[in-house]
C-alpha cells in the first residue's frame, strides 16, 4: 500500500486521507489563497493528487448519506 499524501486538517473532511476526498472539494480548497499559504506542503500534495486523477480520469464524488 502506498503512503498517504496527507490528511485534511480541518472541516468536513478532517482526518480523511487526501486520496479519499472528492475532486470538487480538492479543487475548491486548492483555489483558496489562505490554504496554499497556511498548508503549503499539503497543497502541493493535493495538486499532485488532482493531476493523477485527471491523467487517469478518476472522479471521486461525495456520497451523502
């Protein structure tokens, strides 16, 4: 199993691995300047994850219960 790219440190996805978070949320959070400033390392990993998903046409959606 590959190592995690990190976990979301706050919000609705707090404690969830980046690899398991929906595309739309990752795209949203990476567009927030404060997030990139505050969580630079995590932001870079999110960019890598989104690039990987785009390359392989992977779309993770939020499953609402």
